[in-house]
C-alpha cells in the first residue's frame, strides 16, 4: 500500500516519477477526498476524536458547543483529518469543561495559540 498527496500524473509528465513504478503501485487506486470536500463530517469526527483522546488522557469527556463546531467547519483543514485530530487534542489539553467558539478561535490554528500560553 502506498499513499501520496502529490499529483502523480504531473510528476510522471515532468520526469519526477517513474511511470513503470506507478503502474506497479496502481493495482487499485483509491481517491480519499480532502476534509474540505466533506465538512459535514466534522461533527462526527469531533465526537469520535473527543472520545478517543479523552480516553487516552484519562480525563472526563469534553463537550463542545454547536458554535464551536460551526467555527471548525469554517477552517480550511489543509492537514486534513490528521490536522483536525491534532486540534481536538489541543482543545482537550487546553480547555476545561465545554469547548467554546472562543476556545476554537484561540487554539485551533497553528502556532497562533502559543502566544496565549505562558511558557
């Protein structure tokens, strides 16, 4: 099994990927859509990640406001589901009780949340 986020057809055309290797790997090609292509799945994924992450940390399961979920659905998610999981983990670690839209605005994006932390 192999996976990439690169356009292999372009790579082959530019001589950056061997076509014979592509044919060896492409027995069954599965297109996995980007998270941005199915934003309606975010609430379900959030629930799943909250269960898993709170269980891993041994903390009470966090709740999340509907407005916070809506705010998450507005984001671009260039890191796809992996990025969403990391954001949920960050929210579990940094938020007490119910996760709010303010928490999402403060902690959901990259290194921006670090300026709010005392290190």
